[in-house]
C-alpha cells in the first residue's frame, strides 16, 4: 500500500499520512456516537461549554471497522512487520476539542508513554514509561474523524524528532524513563508540521515522534482518536537477518548508528 518513498519518509521523518484510510461514512457514523457522548448539541454552539471533552474507549462497529481497513492493515504490515502487531477492536481515547479562545493548558511537547514501570500507578498514565525498544507500542496513530484544517487544533508534529528521542533513550536501558521526567527540548529545532486532513485521514507515526496538542481556533469541534498500535512481539534492534528489520526498527537503528 505504501510505496518505497513513503516508507523511506517514515524512516527519516517519523510519520506517513494516509488519505482516505477509512470512509467518510464511517467517520460520520462515529461522530454521531461521539456527539451523543459529549452531551452537547451539534446544532447549538451554546452547549459547547468545555474547551476539551475527553471520551474513553469506543469499540462500536464504525470504530472497529475504521481501525481495520485493508489499506491500514497493509500499512501496518509494511511499517511494523507482518504478524508483529495486534489488530485493534477499539480506538482508545478521544480528546474532542471545541472552539475556544482559552489556552487549554495541555499543549506541551511530549512522547507518548507505552508501559508501566515497577514504580508506576497502572491507572495513572502520566507515571508510565518509554524505553529505546518502545516496549508496548509499535506505532502512534492519529485518526481524524472530522475535517481538520490549520485552525481546528491539528496535532503538531516535530519532523525527525523520533531519531533524537532514540538517542536520548538508549543510555536509559530497559527501564527507560517516565514521560513526566523525559525532557524533549533537544527536538526544539525540528521542523514543525500540522496533522491536517479530511475525515478518514490517518497519520501513522513512529512511537518516538515528539508531538503536541493545541487550542481549537476554528469554528467546529475536532474529533480525533490517538490510539497506539500494540506489538505482537517486542521490537528488536539486533536481528540475525538484517533483511527482516521493520521500518520502525530501522529508524531507531539509524539513529543509534547500528546500520551495518
């Protein structure tokens, strides 16, 4: 599904944008479920009283189908490796961002955590950790369930930051680091792009990609899911057969100069 240029861009830049990854019909059906869950009236902006409404796991048919289109499954195989990922039956949390003039205070640059450490609270995601093998996460994914342009709170992405993060994580070993203690300022000089697109667009991102939310300055709410793709086996940075490294692994190896 992805051509060689797209795969190389994923390795170098840390993400690939897939247009029409799922249908506008599925997006519309999913939005109807999410609107009801927000308790807001889509036709009455006076009911949009919170700048951000966080919604939990959703596994109804539109979400499960959106996560498992043939186009996405083929891309997962190409980026992570055939048989190395678990299909998703739900799409994780939805931060529904409503138009506001307020600073929502949650737009800090970060890398998503992927596993709880020995001292972590399993119920407190902010205490979870990330390590150089990206334990527990094969991809970061951004599913757009509404049209998103530059004013509609698109996720901000630091291009190439995944390789900087890999270098920072390497000396921390298997234990890794809590995301609350992980300083990503080394990526400050990276080019910034916005995850815009029509409903049905999906961004498949390297798990180490530095990204950030922002306030919705548009006129319509933004509906987006940000689930991980879970690995079926751990990432490996030392394989007996160099031909079977996945692009996710290759990006880390290149960052650590393990390309031979």
